[in-house]
C-alpha cells in the first residue's frame, strides 16, 4: 500500500485553514509518512503548490516548504488519495445550515456526508477515518452507518480528533498543542485505531498531552471549548458597556479578575466583538443540539453568548454615530483592519463586515485598510463596492478622514505616526479604538477625541 519508502500513507480531504497547516505539521514531524492533502477546489490546490499559499499564517510557508515534494503533496486527485491511504483525515467545511430544518443554527453536514460516500465508493481496504472538522456530537454514529453500510468487506473505524488551533498562531499551536484529543469507540477495533492515531502525534507531542476519550466526549468537547472561549469574550464585553456608564475601566477590571488564578488572564480582552468562522457557528450548533434534546434552558444560556456579541458590534457603531453629532453621512471613516483578528487574512464573520455595512447604510464614506485582508474584504462587500474604498496604506486611508476605527489588533497600528495621521484628517478628529490597543492619552494630546471600549472617553469638547 502506498510508496514503499514510506511506512504509512495519510490523506487529508479538505485543504483549508485546518487541513493545510495540520497536514504540513504532520509531514514535517513525520518524514517516514507520506501525507497527501486533497481538495475539489483546484485553485486552492494550485496555490498550495505555489510560492503564494492560499492562506496567510505566520511560519506556514517555511513549514510547507520543508516538507512539500518530500513527503507532503497537494493534489486534486481525491480518489487516488482515498485509495492509497491507511488513515484519512476529513477537514472539509461544516458551516451553519442556511436552508431547511435547523437553518441558521444546525451544522450543514452535506460536505462531510459527500466525502464519506466518496470514501465508501473508492476504498478497497480497511481505513481509519478521522473527523478533523468540527461536528455535532453523535455525528460519528451517522458516519459509521454510512461508511460501514457497504458489501465489499471493507471496515472503516471512525475517530474524532478535533482541531484546536487558532488562526494567526496555527503553526505554534500545532507544534506545541495544549492537548491533542482522540475520541474512539471502546471496541477492540476502536481502541486499535485510536492507538494508531496516538502514535502519529507521539512523533512530536508529549504522551501526557494526548488525551483519549470516548468518541462522543471528543466531539462535544470541541463545541464546548469554543463556547467557553467565546463566553469569556462576551462576558468581558458585557462589562465594557457597564464600565462606560460607571467610569470603571474594563482593562483594569480584566486585569484585576484575571489575576485570580481560578479565572486566568487570557481571553479577557474587550473588543468590538469576536469573529472568525467557528465561534458563532459552533455555539449556534450547540444551541441547536440542546434544543433538539428538549434542553431549552441550556440552549438559551449559550445563545446569550452570541446575542451579547451582536449587541457589542451594534453598540460600537451606535456610539460612533452618537458622538459624531448624530450623523456620519458623507463623513470619511477609515476602518483600520478588516481581518477578524491579527496575523491572518481571514475575514469570515469579522466584526468589520457588520460595522462597515452599518456605516455604509448611514451613508458614511467607508475606507478600509488591512495588511492581509483587502482581497477578502472586497469579496465580503462585493454588493456595495461603489460605497467603499480600499487602501493598503493606513496613512492613505486616514487622509481626509473624520474618524478612524481600530477594528483589528494588528501590531503595525500601534506603531503608526499618529501625529502625521491627524495632520491630514478633518477636525474634530475622532478615534474609536475597538481593540483598546493604542496609547489613548498620547492620542488625546495629539488632538484626537478618543473613544476606547469600556474606558472613559477623552474629548476636547464638552
Ligand atoms: P475551509 O473552508 O478553509 O476548508 C475546507 C475545504 O474543504 C475547502 O477548501 C473545500 O473546497 C474542501 N471541500 C469541501 N468539500 C469537499 C469534498 N467533498 N472533497 C474535497 N474537498 C472538499 O474550512 P476550515 O476553516 O479549514 O475548517 C474546516 C473544519 O475545521 C470546519 O469544521 C471548522 O469548524 C473546523 N475548524 C476550523 C478552524 C479554523 O481555525 N479555521 C479551527 C479548528 C477547527
Ligand atoms: C478559535 C479557538 O481559539 C481555537 O481554539 C479553535 O480551534 C478555533 O476557534 C476554531 O474552532 O475555529 P480562532 O477563531 O482562529 O480560534 O481565533 P481566536 O484567537 O479564538 O479569536 C476569535 C475571535 O475572538 C477574534 O475575533 C478575536 O479578536 C476575538 N477575541 C479573542 C477577543 O475579542 N478578545 C479576546 O480576549 C480574545
């Protein structure tokens, strides 16, 4: 099976933000395995095989470059990859359903199911199928039924191995994960498959960090991890609103509570709202699952996390309009950052999308700058390109602007020459710091009217 110079052949179906980086790391750490990443999107595969990878991620290019052509291969030949591999990771997308039952909440499993049916059609030998995508709890049961309803004597063992990497730090997260989670059936074949997957990770991850559970716990833990992380952000964002009314400072509150080791300091940065392709979708999925089991109180509890996030985004724009004398019509507003977080070009569910759209509705002249996300921003705002400008250079974006809104915590925005920037802006000049990353006092001294989140504003007028 596979090329004889390799001890194992591993395939990954889905060459996206998860499939590409995770397989590049396995290939880098395990030169004895052949790793083939396949996708139906030929353009994406071409990009993985080129000098300009399809996603921006610090350290990714270096990782791919070391293994590509040696034991890491990107291809559109899904069938060959299924045929030749012993382990198949599936990391296709699982977005929120937009139609039919569960629309707006449940996960759309059509890509997963198509993949499973493709595997059944092509496989001639037993295989381990690894759920890498984030899936609703008990999906493995459905997959097991689809996969093992064949009459050609092939056995498929389904494992759940959810991915916990965060964009922007994917390579560091993969190299030194907090934990790797492997869920399996407790049957003899299930445990054998589990041990085989554990062996793959044991090539570079400490054994104590490789956690094995039953398959349902692994599936559910992934949704719960994202829900808990997002809940911390919504919790601190709810407090930012209260700080603005009480002259408390949310960064001081974060620090004070985060030093309690039971609470911990991470993920307590107040922001214009969390974005990204997963938090909202995974929480809504959890909500849908809870409702479908009749656990409506549980569902409403987690739904509150998403509702608070929507509130935070609206609150940010409402405040901009209010302080800019109740109108932003024909005012030039520069959005600094469009990616959903720093160090990525990904804009999926970015709060910038909602903020830009609300400002456009108010007839503001929106100009967007971002070091990596301009192309994605153009796609996200394709229906209103006439009302928005794009500028790679933040100084250009701010020229003639009435206001700047910091939307993404890119390090370069901390280092800009704001004296030069304000000299080219309309007066009064407004700065809304949606990430609380700038030196507000200094900006105020330069002449800006500064509106941080959850902190007293600094104004040159009453
Ligand atoms: P993505 O959209 O970037 O990539 C998915 C890829 O799967 C696409 O390139 C698509 O063309 C391909 N695909 C779809 N159907 C296919 C098929 N039948 N055959 C071959 N290829 C097919 O998605 P992503 O961000 O990589 O997320 C994938 C999964 O991982 C999701 O379930 C997500 O929730 C989960 N996840 C994502 C992250 C993240 O940071 N993005 C982190 C952890 C988990
Ligand atoms: C998140 C999780 O952190 C990963 O563990 C998980 O694997 C992934 O989702 C997934 O399942 O897709 P990601 O969305 O890439 O990763 O990025 P995060 O660092 O979690 O940031 C999410 C959003 O929360 C960003 O918009 C970020 O700016 C925001 N955030 C984060 C805050 O507003 N405040 C914080 O304190 C931290």
